C-alpha cells in the first residue's frame, strides 16, 4: 500500500471518529449548558444536578444514535480492509 493511500485512510479514520462522536458531544454540551443556566438562575449548586441529567441524556443519545454509529464504523472498517 502506498504512502498516499495510508495518509488518505488515516484522514478518513479521523473524519469518521469525529463524525461518530459529534452527536453525543452535542447532546452532552447542550444539556450541560441548560443545567448550568438552571443552576445559575436558581442558585442551587448540587453536584448531582450537574451530572445526572447529562448522564441520562448521553445514555438516551447513545441508544438512539448507537446503531448509526456502529454502521459508520463497520463501513469504514470494511472499506479499510478492502483497500489492501
């Protein structure tokens, strides 16, 4: 396999990893922002209030987007092994 092919494969691997992680990161960021706004507005600073909603939102996001994430990873793996 040529060096250009390896570089292209590595670039695609990085793109797939960002693409797969993006939905969960967006959900986690939005829920964290909403939780922080709620805590700032009500002046309730409980540690569990910051983590529990984010945990639930990420679990729901993973259950909804998980099959798509797996399909993307499998598709990339098949393409990478066929490129040999």
